[in-house]
């Protein structure tokens, strides 16, 4: 199994997960890079992304899994980049070293912007909120009959740093990646609900790194 490490930025962050998969499948064809296909009457390129990124999020640490058949791995980035749309940049292609189950945490940078400047006391209010023993929020769930389920955010937050500047508050979060994972949008929703004075006018999300249980880079 091989992995393709890539970044997703600018307008490309609005490409959905399924469209991103199709984009890579077409790009492998355009780049004349043969990869493993599924078997059967309607074979298709075998590609997967272990941790799908939410639409609107940028990232510098995305990973796609595939099996390159006859192209040297060091040639893959340049050939794919020539075929991919702007905003998606392949950094490297390499042999997969660790199983997906060891992908434990994700580091997100959440930038909350305020048109009139960060409200007085907002930074300390957010710190206190994220330092609670429990912080229960509702989130959507396809498995629940009601369509919603309650989740305690605190056990899913490994680290949280809050930094205020004149018109922004930045959250540096290390969140559980899977089983279950925590979307940083739910953290912002908790701020809006429990600290309404600190509710931002605009929010941007950036995935900076994917980590193992010991907070080392997962590859």
C-alpha cells in the first residue's frame, strides 16, 4: 500500500470528499500513473482517504491511500501536480508504514474573527469552558432514531491552547481523530452556546497534522 501526502487550500477546500476522490482518480489517468483497481464487471481505481476533511476546511496534512503499480514513487508528486486542480498539491508518495487504526489525534488551528475586535473577557471565558470536567453537546447521528446524540467533548480534547489578538482568537486543538472523532466545528458550537459574548463573526478551520497516540506524526 502506498500513501500520497497532499495539501488542500484556497478554493480547493470547497471540494467535497466524494468529488476529491473522483478528482484524484481522473488525475492518475491524466498523469498516466497506473494504480490498482477493484475487481469485477465495473472496476474502478482503488483510492481511499482515511480521514475525510470537512468541506471548507484547509489542510496541510491530507493522506490518500492507493497502490501505484509501475511508476517510481519519487515521480508521482510532480506528475500528479501537473494534472490536479489549483489548491491541491501533492508533497510526496511513500510506502505506508503504519495502519490507519494508529491514527489517533488531529491537530486543528481554528481562527475565530471578530469585526469589532475580540470581546473583553472572551479568551478567559473560552479557556474556562474548555477546562470544564464535562462539556456535553448534541451532534447529528445517522444511527440515532432522533437524528441526534449527546457527546461529552472533554474526553475527546487532548490539548487546547487559546490565544487572543486584537480581532481574532485562535484555538490550537488536538482532538480525537476516530472511534469517536471530534469535529472542531462542535467546539465552536459549544463556544457559541455557552459563551455567547465570545461568539465569532467568522471562523476558519485548518488541519495541521495527524498524530498517533503519543502525539507523534502518523505516516
